[in-house]
């Protein structure tokens, strides 16, 4: 399974009900912690795919006394 396929699958599954029943029409949604974990995973994957891998480098200059 490729990375983009996995991201698409997680996004699709998180948006659908966890389970559903017939006749009495009972639907169970995914729990909030499950959705948060899916969001953290997808956000982490997006951050890891950037050029700087989540790090930013900057030059720091000391202020000079005048």
C-alpha cells in the first residue's frame, strides 16, 4: 500500500460511520480519540514530507551596544 493510498483510506474511513445497522437504523460514529489520532498521523505525515522535515534554521545575531 502506497503512502498516498494510505492517507486517502484513513481520510475516507474517518469520515464514515464506524458501524451501522438496518431496520432500527442504529449508527455508531468513530470516537473522538480515534479521529484525533488519525488527524495527528496525517498531520505528521504532511510535516515529514516537507523539505526541512519540520525544522527551521535561522541565524541569530546578538544586538550590539551603541
